[in-house]
């Protein structure tokens, strides 16, 4: 390879001395030459694994796999938003150099030539991460690739529905708000009436406001005049769904009735659902988070027992009291 380069340079300069040489001709030779290099020394990046979404405080592993072929490794360098934070040079002492970069907290002991481990990511850790691998002199072949990572702060509870009544009649106006708990990025909210997406004409907002910790609170209003089409067998189910990328999905549901039935004055259901579709990695990322979230299912259980097994008057009264307490709270 070196010989080829020397030959090329000598030939070029000889020819230049003899009769001058067209620039395009040199470029043509140069192109042939670099083609040869690619074939002989094939330093390749085989995969770069950077998670797209991670949860606050998580430990993140970023993997940079490469194939040296006949090259010797000179360095592996990691950058965040263009700033180098980790350098692995097996021939230097020390092998590892680390540079302070905002939001990057490298675990030196778990990181090595193909892996960097970041401890306790926070919002400032979001950004573009690049891995750059270089071969030894004289070629210093370099390959690099990047991936974007976003740190997500999940809401600590499901979306809350406010402003609803337990009973509506035809021509009444339904006016409710759905508000997500603080998160980053903000949750995407949507309303469903009897499990179908609400008409966009019914929606007010969304409004996004920032709380004192820099997290976003989303609010989406629902307003419409009640018609026959909104009831299914006398019931109307109103659901608000909050999602964040593929890592978070939770809904809250409210059922109202259109008839005079005493037993079924109202049923409110608050339930949590886990994301239906996400990568294994994303699921692993949020698993602990979900486990820690407080359980909102209790009101449903109370109500269902009440509906299915109406017991003595006093226990019915007690349940109703609970129900109203819950309704007021919600
Ligand atoms: C994240 O870590 C910080 C301190 O390191 C702590 O104050 C905060 O409560 C943690 N947040 C979560 C959601 O675990
Ligand atoms: C985020 O983490 C970095 C270290 O990785 C730390 O220096 C910084 O104070 C943290 N920021 C917040 C807001 O916690
Ligand atoms: C880097 O460390 C990980 C675990 O800490 C290990 O599985 C992997 O084999 C190491 N890679 C190299 C090239 O040493």
C-alpha cells in the first residue's frame, strides 16, 4: 500500500516534470489509489447501539462494535453533541482519558473499548452520541456513526379527568379536562368516546405548561353537546389516553349514564395500561418505573363489588359515600 502511494507520487512528479499533468488526471489516479486502500484495509463499524429513549436516573450502555480486519486499533473516541468525553487508546498510558461534558457521567470501570456505560442520566444527558474508531498510523483510517438519545421523565401517575358530571341528558354540554402529570417530553393526550377517537371539533388545546422543575404538563379539553350517537346502551364511556414515545402509555376512563337508574348512578374507572408496542429494550427501561407507580385500581374494585353483589343497605351506603369521595377527588 505504501509502495503504491510512493510509486504514484513518483510517477506523478516525474510526469509533471516532463510535460506537466492535467489536474483531472491526478485526481483520477488518486481515486484509483483510495479505492485500493478500501479493499486492502477494511476497518468497519459493524454496529452502534444507542438507546433512543431512556428513563431518568437510569444506567445507559452504549455499544460501538467494529471490525479491524488487518488494522491495529489506534483509538475509540466518544462524543456528545460534538464534545469528546471518552477516549480509549490501547497503546497510550493511561489507556483511557475522560473529559468533562455536561450531562455525561461515565462509569470508568464498566467501560471498555467497545462499551461506554453512563451512570444516572438526567435531562442534560439527552443529545447526539457519536463513536469514532481510528486505525493506527500511517493510514489512520477512521469510521464513525452516531445515534440520538432522549432522556424521558415519566409522569408519576395517570392522566386526570376533571369537570365531568356523573349523569348527562340529551343536549347537555359535556365539558371536561384531561391533565397529565409532569413529564419530559410532554405527554400526547387524546380523548376517546366509547373507545373511538373523539371528533377533533370537540377538542380544546392541547395546552402545555412548564412546572417549577422544568417538566411539562399537558392539558386537553373536551367539549360537545350530547346526542343520541354518544350513548351505547345508555352508557357513555369517556377515556383520556396519555402517551410518550413508545415508553409510556396510560389512560383514565370515566363512564356516565343517560338514564335514571339508581344503582348505576355512575361508574368511574381508573385504570392503567402498559405500553402495547415497544422494543424489548424500551420495556426493560420502564419496567421498574411501572412497578413503582402507585396502584389506582382500588376504586374500580370497590365499585364492581358493589354492582355485582349489592349487600346490606349500610354497606351500600358506605360504598356510595366512597364513590362520592372518589368522584370529588377525581
Ligand atoms: C433521580 O435521582 C435524583 C438524585 O440522584 C433523585 O433526587 C431523584 O428522586 C431520582 N428520580 C427518580 C425518578 O428516581
Ligand atoms: C445531570 O447530571 C450531571 C452529571 O452527569 C450533573 O453534573 C448535573 O448536575 C445533573 N443535572 C441535574 C439537573 O440533576
Ligand atoms: C467490555 O465490557 C463488557 C461488560 O462489562 C464485556 O461483556 C465485554 O466483553 C467487554 N469488551 C471488551 C472488548 O473487553
